[in-house]
C-alpha cells in the first residue's frame, strides 16, 4: 500500500529513457513530483488523488497519454493541461468532476477524452473546441460524457464543432 509520502520527489531521477509509469490501486493522494520528462504514458488509476494542480504535470512535455480514472478528483486547475502540450488521450472518468476541465479547447493535440461517470451537470459551447472554425487543432476521435447529470438536449450542437466524421460522442444514461 503505497502512499504519497512513499514516493519521494526525485525517486525516478536519472531515468532518462523511462517512457511508461503505472502506479495503480494504491493510496497515493497526489501526482508524484519530479517524474522524468521522457514519460509518454502515465497511469495513476484507482488511487485517492483529489486534485490536479497547475504544477503537478509540469515538465512532462512528451506525455501522450494520461490515465487518472477511478480517483476522487474534484478539480483540474486551469493551466494544468498546458503543462502537457503533446497529450493525445486523457482519462478522467469515474471521478467527481463537476465541470469539463479547462484548457481542452486550446489544446492542439487531444483526440480522446474520457469524462464519463463524473458529476458534470453542464457543458459549455467552448469547452472542447476553440472559438472559430479555422483553428489548427487535431480533431477528436472520441469524447465520452455518459453517466453525468448533464442533459444531452441542453448541449448546443456547435459544442462539438471540431469533432469530425467517424468520431464518437457518448452521452446519456445517468442514473
């Protein structure tokens, strides 16, 4: 049973080619600090993480996939996602988020975002896509919002204007 105090800052220092870390189903309460910048995948599923603060992902410029499913995350601070500029896939499902994390619209490379089974009650027209239509951005191939209290008929169709053909948007089934 690892706890946050069990992973010292710099524990992975010197591992210049480490690309994948999975610390799942433990008791850590925050994202470990001092992770190697070479990481392309970080999976911290099934822990006790409650917050993604603006510093917790700094220095992870090569991260392409971030898994934070099955935690107790209530907040993703503004600016947090800007620290992982090349991320393509985000897993925030099965948490306690009350809103879509800020910064998705400005992110150039995110293609898949899992937000199902949270507490998201509304989705803003600019949560996923940048303002305007001719903005350089990779198109989403999947957005998962099912099992949230948001009423799908209250979401404006233009909310998903940057999601193109052969993509999936999952809504509904909130109990």
